[in-house]
C-alpha cells in the first residue's frame, strides 16, 4: 500500500445549475485517520466524497491530497480508490479475478495478479472463496471482496460510499469491526459516507456533520456527542433533549435525567410512552410547560420500580450535565 496522506478541502463548492449542493466547505483529514461524513439525505456528503475521488467536478475551491492539488487530476492518478454502495462485482469472474481485474487491465500476468489478489483476500478473510463466483457469496462476503478490489491499486486514501447500508443489522455491526481492523492494519486514510450516527461514532477518529451543503461541526465523535454545537447536531446525533432555559438553548443527554415519583423537587411531568430497548428503557415525557423530553434509564433500575404511561413524575438533573448551544440550526 501507499503511505497515508492528508486530504484537505479548501473552500470546496459544488453547484448543479442553480442548486448549491456543497457550499465552500474546508476541512483537513490527517494522514491515517478514519473520517466519517454524516448527515441527512441531500446534505452534500456524497457529492463531497465524489469530488475527492474525482468522479464529480469541483465548481470552486481545491482538493489537496498530500501536497498535491488534484482538483483537475483524473481519478486514476489521485492515489485514491472508491468502494461504492453497489459492489458491482463481475458475475462471470471468480472472486480472485474480480479482485485482480484492475491489474489485468494493466497487462499484469495471471500468476502475479492472482498472487496479489490472494494477499488481499487473506486481509479480508476471504481466502477460501477465491474460486467462487459472486452469486455464491452472501452480501457480507461480497462486501469484503469489493473492499479487497478497491485496495488492489494500493491507494493512500480509501473512499467508502455507504458501504454497509445493504447489510442486515447484525452483519453491519460485524463489518464495522472489520473495516476498523483493516484500516488500522493498513494505516491509510479512510473517508466514509454514512447517514448512521451509530456507524460514524463506532468507526471514526474524525466525524463531520453536514447540513444543507455546510459542515456544521467536526471533531472526535465523543466531543460531538457530548458537546453538540447546534440544536440540529444535538437532535441529529440523538440521545439529547433540547430545551429553553432562561432565554438560553441547552441540551441534556437523555441518560442524564433522573425520574422519581411526583414530589416537590424537580420538574413536574407525565409519562407519555415507555419503549423497551434491551439494556435500556426510553421514557418519553411531557412537562407542564408543554416541553417534550426523554429519559434513558438502565433496564434493571427501571424494572425495579417501573413507570407507566399517564403517571405523574418529577424530572431532575445535575447542573454540570447542562450544555449550552451556540445556535438552533
């Protein structure tokens, strides 16, 4: 593999006619980082990934990989590789030849390209499937093959466009671990687009939240989750209550709330709904002021003295758990 390289976006803009999909965003992904772009559909994250890859032209600004300006460089000469949401394996070729296809196009002999393919199939734990056809593999196995194929040209940056979205939830969790393991073993930069907050928090060193073509917050996942910059980030990441207190807009993590039977202490509320989530129970609440809140309680504690819909409760929290927001959007 090539050595890891920084990826830098400098005021990158993408317009489709009169529509601005990405609006002058700037970001630096350090060499060897696992970066996840996340946000709702239409926020510009996939357009950004495709501009880094060279599959979309840049309307304005620059993309730098290492110390090279690559804004006008063809995709094959950028040192990047793209793993698409659709794995697009060749049905008539066996797995080894699927992985080695780019080498075949370069005129590399069969023995050498299958040797190289074998190295990558070992990396993704698919050695025993080298002679099978794609139709004989599960979705998760096809995903591993597509990953090996993307790595064949030894990129310094691997770009992943929602690579886990087609997998069932159990396999998605397993493959998250595999992606992180492979990224650490190779030491190269991964830039991964997802709409899943859980996926981004599990995988990334650097998480980048986008909205309406802008980066609204970037940083380590724990930092973003605990200290969201705006109400949008707090709501999008989930697990937060957004409240107005004395003219301030604040967040409270749902697991920071304490519930008790109605007393003079705390904020009066009524239980609207109880949702069992295995290790935790989500209790939805309405306060007397008309606010909607959620409390996330450990399962055992909840069932020691369960609350029921319609029951009056008191809600309390510690002052140090309050985080003031800088903006609503």
